C-alpha cells in the first residue's frame, strides 16, 4: 500500500510502498478514503512522544475517514462496509492515516461517520473538532458570556468559534485582516488583529470589565499569562498548548486549565458529542486545501503551525469522496 512515513525520528516524510496490514483480534482494517493534517503530526514524527513505543517505518497522521474492509475476531462495534472516522491514535505509534489502509483496535478513538457529512469532512474534523468540543465543555461556556479565542483562524479555531457562538456567547476571535470576514461568518461578533500592535490593549478596549472566558489555542506560557490578564475575576481560561503553569492552575483569581485530548479520560464521549454536532449541521467543516497522498509527503514535512485557515485534507481515494 502507499503510505507517507519516516524511517527515523526527525526524518523526511516520504511516499513509500509498505505491506498492507491485516487486522489482529479486536482490530478493524480500514480502507482510508481521506485524512487530514494536525500540527501534532509533525511533533510526533519529530519524536515528541519518544518515551512511548513507536514502530518504523512510522506512518504519519492520526485523523482520517474510510470504510471498514475487514474485522478481526472479537470485534463488536464495527462491520465490513461501515464508514468510520476519528483519531486513529494507538500505541505503538506508527500506524498512521496518511496511508491506503490502517489496522487498528476497535476501541481506538474512532466511530461511525455522522449522518449527513461527507468522508472528506469527516476526515477533516476529528482532532480539531474534538479539541474544540472538549474546550467548550471544560470551560462551561454559557449564553451571553464574552469569550476570546486566540488562534481562532486555524483548525481548532474554526470549530471553537462556531460552537461558542452556537451557545450564545459573544465571541471575539483573533484574525489577520484578510481573514476577518470568514471568522465573522462563523459567528465571531468582533475580530481582533493580532499581527500588529497589542492584542491585550485591543481586547481591553472591547471589554473594559474583562472577558468571561479565554480559549488560547496557540500561546506560549508568557503569552498565555498576558492574555489571562484580560479575564475578569472568577472567569475561566484554557490553554491548548500546556501554557498554564502551576501558579496559575493553583491560584484562585480565575479557573485555569490545560486541555489535553490525548490524556482526557472521556475522549470517547467527546468524539460522540462531536458526531452529534456534525450531524446536526450547526458546524461547518472549514477545509482550506485538498492534497493528494503524493503532495502530502512534502506538505506534512513543511507545515508548521503558521498560516492555517482551516483544515488541510488529503484525498487518498478521490473516487470515493
Ligand atoms: N492539547 C490538545 O489536546 C490539542 C488538540 C489539538 C490541537 N492542539 C494544539 O493546538 C494548537 C492549535 O491547533 P490547530 O490545529 O488549530 O493549529 P493550526 O490549524 O495550525 O492553526 C493555528 C492558527 O493560529 C494562528 N496563530 C499563530 N500564532 C498566533 C498568535 N500569536 N495569535 C493568534 N493566532 C495565531 C495561525 O495563523 P497565522 O500563522 O497566520 O498567525 C493559525 O491560523 C497547536 O499547537 C496544536 O498542536 C492541542
């Protein structure tokens, strides 16, 4: 099968011809139709999780969607022919979604594709959509609250803006000027240009009494701390980049947290909640670009967290999309 993989941590992703896997007991074999990129893909093949077991060649990618082709013994959740999607993350790491096939335990973070969405949308949604759903739940965002989303223009942000605005929150979204219109169309009531001047001063001008909730998807610890100053006493703040440090987590002025999908005890519930949101269609899946598997090898190597305006999807079996 064709797959995008590296042969060592930090290696250059290459399109390889690898053996087609077969499902062991408890596993499903999925013929992948589409996959999508996340910033975490690069971190993993660079060795961010090197303390966990990996297998090489390490096939890159966690998010994807496709059709169950075969099931191993003792599989009860899925049948051949089922359309499935999710975050196909399993230890040892290295069975990735930038491939024509993946064999993976059925209890991995995968589920049936929600009604009414395409396999392309399903492939684009899992990691970013689950992070957004989880952030909204953990910060308990309510109607009429003011929510600042920092990093709103990327994969997670597209979902988070829509979900917060669907709850009736007043969403302030960071956006470069050329992207402000798109974020307003997703539900932001204000956009804040972070590329020049002080983000903090601009938000203070919009909410002199402070914001209720900060969802910070991108900042480092000093940047997060600066943004936290915008939160009113008793408000909430969440970081997606583990930028909330101990003194903030233990302090009493605001309720601060680091959100981790990978370590979340109810990740399967979050995937189910994402499925409900996608099938109800309040959520538009923002697809910025579509690549072939051949193009994916170069792109996943080059892509950092810069410049995303939604999700990049890789079509693996274009005739099925
Ligand atoms: N903890 C978890 O469970 C979890 C789950 C999912 C994602 N994440 C992490 O969350 C982060 C965001 O993920 P993503 O998928 O949304 O990434 P993404 O698609 O690459 O989007 C990041 C966005 O942030 C913008 N940005 C960069 N610096 C900014 C700044 N200082 N202020 C405002 N916006 C800024 C970027 O645009 P410009 O480059 O044009 O500025 C880009 O649009 C990544 O670090 C990812 O690894 C964590």
